[in-house]
């Protein structure tokens, strides 16, 4: 989920913590727990700082180690100990329990996005992505904001948050139901497909679709059960040439391949004896453009001159990122 949603989730969990008599009856513990649920709901996303290095590192590691099983166990201990040192009168056990729940919920709700997490590490490096909730879901965010406002106006926080969580459980069930119906509609529309990826948008009944058959890639959108296919690409195996092998060893293309389950490729040659290997993720079509790409420019000796991976919405911007004019 996005940062804003994680924040309101942390605050709401702090209100729900009033159900714990040890928290509700001790002001210092209450303050510490409230701080713990807010910090804990944000802690796993500390790996966002990897973006300061480069996109390749960010793509390969974001929601990786910081969302793993060891991290879920470690974050609550670190946060609780720091808060307990600042507020030694707080009940450490209950502070840890509620902080642990905040961290766990952060990682848990992230697996429902299309991006997913490596939540099963160290047992598996597989990305767990259920793809039923958009990274920012206005209904989930809005429901939390409304619940927090009701609490601010004097309502019982435990009752308010309990109602919120019950409604959200039904909302998640509804999202799974709609996703299942969309997948079924895709398979009816395209009976030859072997793999279907259905990704959510901010609109409840609109979904992004990528389907794969033995001969074609299909890209489209679903509006309820209505399936619209916008693009159809002939599948071609990636050449096993020295040029491609050299490009795939580049950090940017390597990171892209580790993250993207379905992409197509292009190889172009420029007048100045420069070759381009481009990988294009098919999951993020937007306004007739595929913004998530990995591009490497190589010389005739198959040496990578420059490369880039990330979200780009115009060719001019991509060339700027590649410093094309300097090569």
C-alpha cells in the first residue's frame, strides 16, 4: 500500500489497541503503543531510501528483506525497545505485541497488491502478489479517514475500528470475487491463453489484463465482465546472441528481469553503430504507452555504454535518463 494508507492504518490500530485493558488503563503504555503502531506501520518501507542509489537497486530489493519473516520479527523488538527506553513506565510486553501487529499488518496488506512482497524469505525468494488491491485504494483509505474522524468526534475507538475492520474484510472478499470473475471472462474471450495476470486499478470494476498464449501476448482492460483487448504481440524468444547476453548482465536489465513476469523485447541499431536492447513490461499500459522499461545501449564490442530501468512516460525523457546525446 502507499505511505498515506499505511499511516492511517497505524493510527486506526492504535485506536483499536484500547481494547487491551493494559493499554487503556495506563496512559504511558497507551502513548507508547500509539507511537509503536504508527512507527511499526511504516518501518518495513524504510527500504524506499534505496531509490536514492538507483532504480535497479530499488526494484530488486524494495519489499524484499525489509518485508521478510526475520524483518517482521526484528522490527517490533527494535521499535519497542527504543520506545520503552524513552518511556520506561510503559508495559514492554504489550508495547511489543501491538507494535508486532502493526508491522505484520503492513507486510500482510502489501501482498494483496500487484507489486507484492518477498514475505516468505528466507524460505523462498518468490514474490507474493495476489493482485486484488491497488497500491492506493481510495475506498480503503477513505474508510480509514472516516473512521478516524468518527473517533475524533468522540465515538468509542474500539467499536469504531471493529466495524471498520469487519467492513474491510467483506471488501477484500468482494475484490477477490470480482478478480475471479474477470479471470474467467478473459479465459472465455481468449480460450487459448495459458497465463492470465489481472491487476487492479483505483476503480472497483476496472482491471488491467495481461494474458499469454503459446503464440501471443495480449494486453487489455476489463470493465466488469466486459473484456477489451488493446494490443496483441507475437511472442518471440529472446535471441541468445552475445549482444543480448551482455545486455542481460547489466544491473538495470537484470533487475528488470528479476521483477517482471511478462515482457516483450526490441533490438534496434542506430547510425552511430550503437545497439539498443529494450525490455518492455506489459502489465502497466497507460494511455497507449508502456512506461515500465529496461533499456541498454551497447557498442559493437557488446559493451554496455549506458542503461536505465524504471517508469518513463515519453521517449524524450528516456533519452535524457540514458544521457543519449553524450554517447
